[in-house]
C-alpha cells in the first residue's frame, strides 16, 4: 500500500518555494548529488489522456546538461512503462526507471513467474470489469507486471464508484498490491515502489545528497525514503510529507535551469 502522508497541507495553507532559491540550496548541498524526477505533472503538464503527454519545452535540454555535470546523476522515475518513458525523448545520460521501479533502462527486467502471471490475468479481468462500470472515457492500461484503470475522462460519479469497487475486488487477490493515483488505480502482480527504486539509485550513486520531485500519491513513497540531508519536493497543492514545494511543471523547469546554472558556474570557477 502507498505510504500515507504524515502531515497534510492543502489549498490556502500551501506555501511554494521560490525555484531560484531552492536551486541555490540544492547546488550548495554535498555531492555526489542524485536527482530523481517523476515525469507526469513534474516534467510534463497533466493532460486528459496519458498518451498525449509531452515534456515542457526546454526540459529535455536542461536535464540532459544537468545529467552530464560532474558529481550529478539524474533519473526519471515514473509509474509509466519503460517503453512509454522512452517516447518522451529524454536525453542520453539519464537513468530511466519505469513501472514504479519494476523496469530500468540499464538492466533487463526479470520475467513474471507463473504465480505472478496468473495474478496479472486475475487483476486484468477485474480492471476490465471496472472500466466497463465506469463507462465512456475509462480504459485499462496493460504493463509488464501491472494493470492500470484510468478514469480521468469518465463521468465523475461512475469513475469514483468504479475505482472504489476495483479497490475492494482486487483486495481479494492474494499477493497483489494496489496504488491509488490521480484518477487511476494500479494493480500490481509484483510489488514495486518508487521508494525502493530511489533507495537503489541513491546507493548506486553513493549520493551524499538526494532530491526527489513528484506530484502524485505514489511519489510519497520516494519522499519517505529520503534522509534529513536530502530534499523532498512536492509539485502542486496536494497533501505531502515533502519539506519543499513547487507550484507546477513551469516552476520545476525554472528550478532545473537555475540549478544547472549554479552547477556549471561551480565547475568553471
Ligand atoms: Mg506524476
């Protein structure tokens, strides 16, 4: 299950960090620096249909430069499949982590065993039934080890009912894991989390400082993996355990550009 936020903030209570000041804080932190970035809602504005999602102009160039700076590693960590992440055209030099950590671009994915494969069939059947209940606009995405019910474009009441019913029906599937997101419910035949993925990336990079930027409920698992010297950055106004906030993908891009500028200056100076 997804880690529940320990503290909540929402609506009028939310205070956003200044992207430029936040970049200076990160640039001053000890290296090696590992930066984990969610994609949807962070590098790409949220759109009605996930297939229409595009990076903000300037993001690819900026993260590409940053990933090649001395003592800096950058990873895109998404719930999307690896093939879907690749369609964004992120530059070489970034580590790509898909399926909430189940897939990585630098190593093969372990195939599902028989039990996991059977579980995935059961979950797919339940998700398909739920999509039919949600009606027009709902659809089921199939990934290597999970299925996702998408209801962003469905009629809101029917969408809510379908998500709730699928949450209940899938709870009966032994060994399955559920993750709620924004207008989605994902059912896993094999457990995965952005928290575990970030822990691996931090260890591999021997990072002295880790930063994770995310906007959705599942990103809280990555925030929870960070230590006191690390920086958790929530995008948007939803409840979060993160200590920092940026308003939207435009603010994230401003932060990335300022950070890259700082790092470049430090290198030449
Ligand atoms: Mg997101």
